[in-house]
């Protein structure tokens, strides 16, 4: 339907046809894929690396690190964006002041789409590590110590122990983290909305941000619903591919 607050008209599949030729939709898809491609490897690699280090640390250090990384997860993203805008603002920001003192021209972080996507991806990564670290730490602690002791007796190095014992036994946890984190990252909304507004020219806009603008900005609720259905299908296909790939890898292990 062509649904607004004042009227509703049945238009068949016209909304879906409009989506396929909408430059804003195509740019939002590209931006969402870029966010996912930049953030997801970082979540898995950094979370696993930190969790592996914590394996050799005491309980107090473990508790402190987990709280430190999980705190941004439960903190309002709006509050975090206010702080980050203060840091990255091109005129009065903290980094801009440091650049001026060093005699360097401050960088406009969000005027360049590539640079803006990189910064937003880094910030999203910073607030997304809490749960994966806790899951990986619990999974690593659940591996029987006898495996590591046997490997040590056989003369295996730490790198070999990780590749041959730790990582294969973390496969189920890795699958869960990859699928759930991918779904969460693809729904990125607050950061691009408050930091760039999706600009310039929708090049930093996510699909969820486009749905919000179509519904509550342009009052095109039918069009926004159609984008939501397409977004769901894209997410479902990606999740299914990931699950199938991880299952195949589990068979090889």
C-alpha cells in the first residue's frame, strides 16, 4: 500500500519496484555491507585475542576487563555519541585541538564517506566487544585443562595449542557470535544517525536508518515496510550462508 497517516491506497508491488531503482536504497545497502565487513572480523579477532590473554590472568584482572568492555554495551549510545562527537568534532574536538597544537590541519572526519564509515565502524566495534569477550572467556574456561597439559607435555607451543585445540573447540561459540553479531551490526542505527545523519548523499546511511527516514521523515509507511521486508530477507540469507559455512567447517574439524 501507499500508506500515510491520512490515506491508504493499494499499489501492489510498486513499493518493491521503487526500492530496486532507489539510489538511496542501493547506497544504504553498500554502506551496511561496509559496516558489517569492517566490524565483524574485528569483533571475532579482538574478542578472541582478549579472551585468550585473560586465560592466563587472575580472577581480579578477568573481572575488571570484562566489566570495562561490557560497560559500553549497557551505556546509552546517545551518551557515548555525545562524548565521541566532542572528540572527533573538526573545529572544537579534542583531536582537532591536538592537531592544531602540533601544527597540523584538523581532519573533517565525517565529510569523507570512506573515513566516516571507518570511524563509525571503529566506534561500533568498541561497544560490541563485551558480550563476545564474556562468551569466549566462558567457553575457553570450559575446555578441560588436561588437553592443554597433554599438549604441553608433548612440547606444543602456545600457537600450536591455540590452532589445534582451543580454536576448534570454540567453533560452536564462534558460530553463535558471528551470526548474532552480524545481525546486530546490520541493524546499526544510532551511530550513523547522530554522527553523520546518513550523509553525505546516503553514503554512510544504514538500511535501518533509511527505514526510519522513510517512515517518520517522509511519512511513507508502506515504502518503509517494504524496505523492512527486503532488509529481513537480506539478513536471513546472510545468516543462512554463515550458518552453512560454519557447519561445513565443523564437519572438517
